[in-house]
C-alpha cells in the first residue's frame, strides 16, 4: 500500500488535477491520497489559502467580505467547470464558508483555522467527485472520519496517539480515498490546523496509521537537491537520504519536505519518496532509515538559513560554577523562548536562536541574565546565518572539516562559530547573513565539483 500526497502546485488547476489522477490511477497500490489546497497557477496568481486568509481578515475587522468570498468561489468554479464536473459542490462551498463565519465570528482563532482548512477540504471533495465520475470508485473522507483527532491548539495541532488505531481501519476501504491535508479535528469537534507544511504532516500520519509500504510526496521538483537551486545552478539531486540527514537539512532551510512530517515515519521506518507530479517517471529522492555510505562523497547536502541571533555571555571561572547554564536556560524557558545551539568554552557560552524568538523580549531577557547570573560581559549579535553541512559518513572520513573551512576561508568568509553535534552527521557554522549565499557556493564547489 502506498499513501500519496500532492502539494498545492500539483492540484492548482483542472489540468494539474488530471495529471494527479493519471498518476493515482496508474497504480493500484496508490489507495489513499492526501491533497493540498490549490496553489499558484502562475507567478502572479494567489494561493487559495491566502485568499481564505484575506476573507478571514475582512470578517474579523467587520468589513464587507462578499467580494473576497466570491474570489474563492470563482477559483473553485474554474476548476469545476474545466473538469466538466456536474455537481452542486460550489453551492456547498458557499454554504460552508457562510456557516463558518456565522458560527465562529466571535472566536477569531477558531474561525481562522476553519477558513484556512477550507482550501484543502473543498479541493479534496472536487477531486474525489471527479475521479469517481471517471469510473474509478473513489470517496472523499474527512479527517474526522479518517480518525485524525488532534490536540486543541489552533494552528498547532498535534496528533493524539490514540488516533492511530482508528486511522488503521481505513486501510480496509475498497475505494480509493481522497483526504484533505493540513487539519484534523479536536475531541471537542473543532477544526484545528497543523503548523506550516501541514499537508505533509497529514500524509505522514496516515502513512504510519495504515502501515503503508511507501509514502509518496509529490511536488513540483524531481527530488531533493544537494543545495538550494536558487543559489547553485542545476545542483545534483540526492538519490537517497536518511531521516536524520533530512531533519538536519530541513532545519536550515530545505523547504521541500516539512521536517515535522518525519516524526510519525521515523520510528516505524516507513520510507518516503519525493517525486515530481509533472515528471512522475523521474526516480525522485528516497528518505530512508539507513543507507550505505559513499566514503568518496560523504557530504549529502548543504543548506543555509538566515535570521539567527546569538547571546554571548562571559564569566570568569564559569566552568566551576555549578548550575550556571541552568540559570540561563530557566530564564529562556520562563520567557517561552527555545534555542537552537549552545556552543561554549570554559569562561564563555553562546546561545543561538531564531531572531523571532526574541521579538519583544530581548531587553527583558538580557536584564534578567545580568541580574540573576552575575556575568562579566554580555552582548547580542544579530544578522547571523547558520550554514549546515550534512552527511552520515562525515565522522568516518578524515579531513572533511578541513576541506570545508579551507573553502570558506578561500571565499573570505569569517566563521563566527563552529559546532559539531554528538550525532556526528552535521557541522554547523555561524556566519554573517551577507555571506550566506557565498558560503553555500564555496562548500558546494569544494564538495561536489
């Protein structure tokens, strides 16, 4: 059994939906399909989800929202007409939007989740109805009926472990199943959306629940590149990558596959393949639990993400003071701040986090560190980028770090910090935002060309 997920660009129009269904119907093992909301049809187009967010903003501000609602109806009407689908779905879409607005207008967070999820929900119904009309027995299944029951935190749903037993039951359904991605239902019957990239998460949850042999994730690229193709011209596609490598690369800006979507799959070792809807015969990139290491090419991928801040603390004899780091981490925890890295020396420590974590809290946090930790020096460095060089075999081959630092030095890039975690599959380099692209180019040319 295969669970297949199709992203927004794959289901953006009637033409794309036909491509998707040709792929689905070409393989009897593709029995459960997860779909996104319609994405952009061209560069100047607007994603259906963004249209729904604009509708929400009109409603919540007490403005006339009918024209925004009509834009959404027109978007789905275009798809229905181009599919020549005889259905009353457009009227149901209108009624559903009005129902959400009338019932949830005084609950902004609930309304936002309900409206944002509508893009996936409506698209799934249209796709299921069309495939069924073409003679392929197909049903639409809501996340609630599929058993996707989640925690009740708007925009941050987490699957309940108890849901998997119910999800497992849908594997016995005879028809092909179309399920909307991006959201589930709470135990109190509220629609709750997953974080960013939520359709990937839905697909992974369903794949785990039904014990799929393979989770296919169809996008608009033919796999995962070794580096950002907007920086490197025609970078190589990775044939095979482990969950751990993918997690490291996703953290630092690889946006093809949502890193949270790996969590349900990792424990059960369900392989993932990233494929291209427009080139379905391309082999794609497989994400697996273990793989053989090529000792002649140990670096799997290079990624770099901007927007980090470092809090740098100095205190003489810091290493002898029991609980010093704990005090700092407690201050971060009390201010609801998560950190990413914490490299240290005997008398200094740096705490690296996303700059957004400190927004509106920086002065308070710094004052608390000064008063509670009795430090000697404290400074904050913004505009940091994190460069990640990732590969399962790096620790087994001598000279990898030297090769990378030599390449960065040759490109005149100053390293603000270096960190290699205990996993030994990645090296992290702190650099200036302005050097981010040059660093990726330097490492890519040195490692692959």
